[in-house]
C-alpha cells in the first residue's frame, strides 16, 4: 500500500564538496544532489543564491566538485554548518588547482573535478548550476589499470526523507 | 598524487527507473544520474533524444521516477538492456497512477514520484529534463512515524569510472 507524501524522497545521493574562490580565497560547501549528464561532459547541481559560494561561482565562472570520503567527516561537518562569510574554510584542506585558476580543488578528496560555468537556471531563491567538466582528477593509488573500485574510495551517501543519515557504500550487488 | 583523467568520475549515484506512457502503454528505462533541486520541488535528469522514453515524455509532458531495490535486479536489467520499441515492458511490473494519468508508477518500487515536465535543456543528442514533482509515494511499511530508514528500502547505487558495479547501501557513518 503506497502512502502519498510531500517530502523529497529522491534519495540516497552522493555527498560532494563544491569549491569556489570567494573574496580571493578558496571556499567549500556541502551539496547532496549533483548529477552528471551529457555523457559526463556536464554537471548539474543547485544552491541558494544567498550562499557565499554562489557569489564566487558568478564572479569567476568556475567551480569544482570534490568527492570526499569517510576520513573527512569532521571537515565536511564544518563545511556544512558554517558559511565562508564567517569562517575561513581555505585552511580546512590542502587546495590545488588544475588549468582553471579559480576552481580550487581538495587534495584530500580522492576525486576532484574542475568545471566552467556553462549555464544557470533561475528558480527564485534557488539557482540550478550547469558546469562543463574541464578535467577530472583522481588519486593515483585508486587506479588499477585505469579503473576504479569505489569501495576503496569510501564515498559518503546521504539519505533524505526523514532518514538524514550518512551511509557508506555497501556490498556489490550481482548484475545477473 | 592526482592523475588527470577524461572519464566521468562523478559517482556513485542512485539507480532509478523513469516511467512514461509511450504509444499508449507504460514503459520504463534505467537512469543512474538524477538529482532533486529547488528544495525537492524539482527533479533533473537527462537522456538521449533517440530513447523511446523521450517520445513519451514529450507527448504527454509527464513522467515518473521510481526507486527500485535489490529484489528487482532482473527487471532492472531487462529495462536497461532493451528498448520499449522492441520489448513490451508494461508487463514487467504492476503499474499504478496517481493524479497524473500519463505518469505510470511501479508498485514494486518502494518509492515512486509523479512529475510534470517543466523544462528541457538541449544538449545535442542529449536532453536535460526538468520535472516538477507533483506527488511522491512510499510503501507504508517503510514509514516509521513519518520517517524512512533507507537501509530497509535497499536502494541500488551505481558506480561509473571504470567500476561499473551496482552496490547496496552500507553502514551508517556517524556525523560527529
């Protein structure tokens, strides 16, 4: 028997850290709803316009998507509970840059993706951000003949719908 | 040491089944890259324009997002490996409808979300689909005081980046 609800039940989803340069220094925010599309050439996510990160993305037209792991929980919680207006998050991680000099990426994250702003979608207080993927980076130690095993990366999966917990990746499910 | 790669590394992500009525009957396709946004009021995903499902979404301006679980692997594999042009997928599941009479939803999926087409984003062979969430449905047995525990739902998480495996949800990670 199905129960109709008005809650957001599209879950669980990957936790990422969005990086941007704001007021001249790297800043990182937590986002739990990001999707690649167009064969991985583009990335979609959304944020409040009032977010400090929004200012940086609009100014520099660049940002990064970083995939953290379970070892970075303390830092993720700081990024998720404070604004860069109040707290200098540039010292939380070692920042590196690829070709995009205003897309700060996190050395401690197993995966980091540099993006150029491609388009924005206006939804009132909220804005959809479409990025063009410029280059992706992964720690060499996770690469096995060019392939990844995400169990080693230990990404964090976030559940909504009144669950509101972080989860690790579970066992492989056999695709028959 | 970070290695630059051109692969899509934004992973792992939730596996869903997109439902649409095409040529008068329900059809379901597998998508592994969907994101809610605007406080869960909207949903973004993308698909090839040549997909059979695309035809149905454009005709009826409605679709559904269904979250399957590990018990539906055989059906998911049929949906992911065949086109509705060749195979009648309407008999794979028990279909139900909410207020939207052309957004077929899957009774066997723990969660189903009925959507109206709100906007499309043209990316050549690919199209971004933005849906407005009309109503979400969940099996009553998963609700505990109005909340969910996604471990009971057993959603499927799909890893790209050369992993290409399905995973279950793992242990809860303590948010300090």
